[in-house]
C-alpha cells in the first residue's frame, strides 16, 4: 500500500505552497532545528507561499512561554519571519478529541484503557516519495497501533502533528530525517481522517566534525549563543543554508534574496551535513569586512552594549576602522582593542627598557599627536637606534596595549592619547 503523495515536479504552479515550522518549547532552539526552519522559509518564500510557526506544546507553563519568546526572538534576529500569529498545539485540543472520537465511531480507531489508538494494517507496506530521500517504504507489520489521544485527553505527537497539517492546509512537510520513522504512522492517520497527505521532505542531520550529532561539546548550538559570539545574522543564515544544500557546488556567499531565489529541495543532499565552525568564522569575516564603515561601527556598538560593555561610543566608533579588516567576530573586539578602554598589564619579558626610555623621550616631543606624526617619530627612532621596526615597536606595543597583537600601533597611540600612552610607557619602565 503506497499512501504518500508524489513530488510535484518541478513544483506545480497550481499548488499553493504552505509549510510550517513546528518546534517543541523545550530548552534553547537548537541550531540544527533552525537550519530546518530556514529550509522551510526559503522554500516557501521562493514560491510566494506561506510559512507558519506552530509550537508543539503539551502544557502552558511559564517555561513554555519563555521558550516561545526565545524561539521567536531567535528567528526574527536571523531574518526568518512567518505568516499570521504563532499557534499552539493545545489550541486544537478539543478538535483533536472530536476527530479521535469520530475515528472510533468509524472503526478506524478504538478505546484502550481510556486512551484511543488507531488501527494499523498488518500486511503490505506503507511508502511515499520523499522529496529529498526518494522512495521510502516500511513493512506494515512493523507499525504498532499508535495512541492518538492519551487517557488524560492530550493528543500525541503522531496524531496532533498530521491533524494540524491537515487543518492548516500544509502542502509540504520539510523536517529533520529523525522523523522518517514517524511518517508511515502519520500517513495512516491522515488516511483515516480522509485527508490528502502533504509532500514529505526529510532533510539531513547536522553533525560536528567528529561525525557525531551537533551538541554542546562542539561549541555554540543556539542562536543566542552564536549572537553572543559576535556573528552577524546574514553570515549565519548564509552558512546554515549551505548545511546540506548547495545551488551549484561552487557559490558560497549569497544574500537572503539570492538564497530565496535559488533554493530548491532537489539540491538538498541526503547525507549528514558537517558544521564547520572555522568556515563560519571565515564567512562571518567576509560579511563584516563588506559592511559600510558607519554600519560596521553601529553594529559593533550595539553588540558591545548587548554584552553589557558600556564603553565610550565615540572611542568604539573611532576604533572600528582599525579592527574591521582584522577580526572575524565581534566578540574578538574586547581582547583585540580592549586596551583602548582600560589599563593593561604588559608581559615584562617582552619589554626592552632601553628602547622604552628612548621611545618615551621621542614621543613626548611629538606634535601633533596624530597617527601620521607618530609614524614619523617612530620611524625616525628606528633610524636613530639602528634597529628594525619590529625590534623597536614590539616593546612599545606591549607597553601600551598589553599584547603583542593589536590594531596599528600609530592609530592605537593616537586613540589612547598622549598622556595615557606616556603613562603606560612609564609604568612599563617602572618609573612613577
């Protein structure tokens, strides 16, 4: 017995596309689930279709409310929107009970100690044409009689989910491949309800580089964590879209509009996708460097405020051009340029007190205190000492920034200011 609907090819214009994103409000929204949401959104938006957000909740606790807020916040920040109001599984609790009782009256289901179960066939197979994995079928002998409604009146996932897909007019169910085993059960539920099944498309799982399912041991796994790590939404969306999908095997950097235009289920692979954090860092750096200078500065200011760092905005904006080409994530800014906002503790083993003494004298005489004048002063100092710039600049850089690595030395000295720069050099020399 083949119940599943075939794949419209290439997406019949007469079929109005409607998909749904249906997370469970348990904990933080996992980035693998977000990738699946993104595939739904790209598929619908590229076909002038609708994308619904349905929360598959089983209660109405405060924890559920907080989780829903996190889900909505994460999606909005990433740039994924949805049509209509967010709906909840429990909204149709009464309708689920009515439909389950109808199935009992029709003989498709039966009472079992207060619960209601659907009758599954014992012979043959149940199969469908998956839009990603191709033909899939299950021997019916392996399908148990599924509980539709528990004894307390709450519908189970394998009843509520297909029931709502039917009531919402969902045309395509794009979801993780861990749901493949649920599909034959849901197909029989839909058949019993008298509903046309949607097209099913099961996307590949997301693994870490060790070949295991992505989890905390690999690093950040929720949108909030990636946001706090200094990634920008455009880069994260672009990266997630390429986890299991590629338009041509070559193109990497694509805007949201380009992703919408080019996304197809046919180009989604069936093998697990690997989450490469190094590639994400690279991609984020590409997006950061491409931002107009003013927008980059504004986003950097906003990120630091979100992280509770109330550093002087004018100095952050002044520092932004010095770091835009240097850092791949906003969270690298405090370590890279934090010396502009607080005192430093230089590594004394990297200090050359003789050079610092000469540098202090030369810098005291520098007028005006600008990057250009400071460059001329320090180059002249190298000539006077007969030393290469790397020998002279290192102890000065460490003294004023606290690190061997920093933005340009001339620009850093200018931003720190004359008095603070000289004070740090004196402190490094041990001179009060």
